[in-house]
C-alpha cells in the first residue's frame, strides 16, 4: 500500500461521541487546565465534566504547570476543589512532577484530552511518553491565551498500553438538547441526596427543604454548585428561544 493511505477494516458500534473535540468510543476524559498562564477557567472544567457524564465517560482533572506557582497557591486550589467528585492531579511537564500517578490512570485505556490551548496538553503527553514528540506552543502575550499547536484530534498509542487522543484547544461548549430537569443527573455529587429533597421535581434552586443546598460546603463543592446554577440559567434562556 502507498504511504499515508489507510483502509477501513471494521466498523465498530459507537458507544459514545463528543462533538468538540470530535471523537468517539473513548473510555475517559482528562480535563487539562493550567494553574497559571493561562488562568484556570473553572466553569469550563465543570462544563467538560458534565459532558463526560452525559456520554458515560469516566473523568479526571489535571492541574498542570506547578512550576509557575508556589505551594500556597497550590494549597489554595486544593481548598477550592474540596470536596470534588473526580480524581485530580497536579503536574509539571518540565520536571515530571505527578506524571507517574497520572500515567497509571491512563494505562490500558483510551483517554481524550480536553482543555483550552496553552494549558500544556502536548507538553504533558511528551512527558508521559517522550516517543510521541508532539509539537508544543507558547502563550500569546496579546490575548493571554494559548496558540493552537494541535490542529486536529489524533489517536496516539502509549508505551504503557492504551492510547490518548490529543485535541485542539477550545473555549466554549453548550448543552444543546439537554432537558432542564436532567442537568442534576450529571453532577454525581448530587446523586446521594436528591431523593431527600422535599419535592420530587426539585431543581435545587429556590425550593424549600432542598437536600442538595443543605450539603453545599459539606459534600457539595460551593463552586460546583455555582456552576450548576449558571448552567441552569443557560438552559432556561435556550428554552425561552
């Protein structure tokens, strides 16, 4: 066969699909954010995690670029994340901090990486598997965001088994087609308490005796709940149109 020419040998059933990045049949989603340069977009983190739940994917969070912050700043982020319903890791592609722990979670699974440009996804993958030799970029001083170095989603095999999908960075996703009363199903920390709400159709906003709101700051992360409220407003506006 000619170099660069592929042949479709088999069509597998589709078990899940992400529209942006455009990939299908993956096992888990790794959200990659930078601790600094660019600043972490926490609402985008929750947005991506909701989409992972919608598609039945396991999810992980990687807070990259620990070399750009001090211990106090890392402690502040850890405090912000507690409690948090997903595994999370602090990493640095330059000195390999946290790489082994993250690699264990990627072994023998198909993982899609997602997050804005400039968070160090390609550098992280190079640290995980140097044989990948992916092109990396820099942060634009003018707009404070990353320059795209990954132009298309690409499936890459790992030396420890499994594979990763490196994707272009992006900044905005919507929940097209989601019903308002389904959003709480995609916040797993709500699940143990939702049956305890006084009202069966509780949306966990202003209803009295809401078990979810009673857990804010205990088993429900206040920041995550703020994102839930914001997403509910977004869905209400979409429904109005």
